[in-house]
């Protein structure tokens, strides 16, 4: 066999099944890890395919056409990084597994060198440099894509949390309730202003009850943001009623010197729904304020 980069590639690819088998015998992740000895058959099958793909990607750097490796690297990093993020595999576990892969592939290259005998030291050093530089690129590309997919996953989770934190609940065809729970920071306040009016229009709601029973504390910023919300709702033809105001909260709002304008307020959601849905009061346009 001629001593070329192509010959190294062909030798290692022929040995790929045994290389992967060796890797499986060495890897030993913690319990629950995809790299544990007791991983499921489906995960083991996935790892086998991806490990073969890893070998092929690394060794494609030994081919004459360098663009092949560049293309393989991008595809490999996307596929493996996305897979590991979806499986919830910590990055340090993946890097440890890749480190073992680096070693078992290089062991195969060393075996090729021993079988050929009398290979010039300069050529051995060339292969070593190419292999380890290639594997460093592989690791760097993986961590870059792993970080990107992790950010994307966290962003999606944050969006879901925000959606769940602003639940507009229809209780009739035209009436809805917005129960707010926890603290309202500037980000959540902005999200409420952007999302609630849209949700109300989508649900055909023309009267929204904003319940503050679950809000841990009321400050000037929170009240101002609520007033912005009621104004935005009024601009698009949606009435707003605020409930969940305790006597202490009402006193706090008064102390802060904040006016709630013409927005009716009630101490409980039950009370608000009872008063606001009374036909006579609707007809007389009576606004009842209670801080019982």
C-alpha cells in the first residue's frame, strides 16, 4: 500500500467497526448518562451510527479534496450537537467521549504505521499534526454548535414560560380573565403589554378581568404598567376591570399617589365578576369600587 494520506483514510475506515467497538468498551459514563454501560438499545444504536460518522468526518481531512472535510464537519457538528442538546447531555460528558474517540482513532493510525514499517519520521509527524489539528477543529465546531442549540432551547423554554405567565383565560365568549402571579419585572411587563391585547383580540374578548391576587408586591412601576395595559385595551375596544386589591394594596396605591382613572377595581375576582356582570349595573354604567 502506498504511503499517502488517502491510504491512511482507507485503512482507518476499514477499521471503523472495530474502532467503534473499542470505544464502546472504554466509555463508561455515570448512571443515567447516554454514555453509561447500561444505556438503552435505541441510544446505543444512535451512538454507533454517530461514532462511525465521527470517524468518517475526521478522516475525510486526509482526502485530497479539503472541501469534503469542511462540508462533513458542518453537517456532523449540527447533527451531533443538536442530538446531545435534545438528549440533555452535559457538554463535559460529550467532550470526554470525544477525547476517547480521538485516542482510539489515533491508535488505529499507529497500528497502520507499525504494519507498514520504516515510515519516514517526517511523514508520521505530518499525519499526527493533521489528525490532531483536525480533531481540535471538530471539537471547537461542536462546542460552538452546542452553545447555539442550547441558547435556542433556552430561548424556546423562556418563551413558553412567558406565555404561561400571561394566561388570558376565556370564561365566556366575550369575557376573559388574566390572573397574574409572582413578580412583574420590566421584561415581563413589556411582554404583558405586547401579548395580552393580541390574545384578547384572538379570543374575541371585549371585557378583561385583570386579577392581581397572586402578585407578591405592588409598586409604582407595576401600577403604571397596568394602567398602560388598560389604556391599550380601551383603544381597541376592550373594557378592563382590576381585581385582587387587598386593603393594604389599595392603601399603598393611595400613598403612592397613583390614580387608577375610570378602571373599576374589586378586592376579589369573584366580587368583580358578580358586580360587573349585573345587567342593571351595566345599563346604569355603575362603577363599584370595593376594598373589603
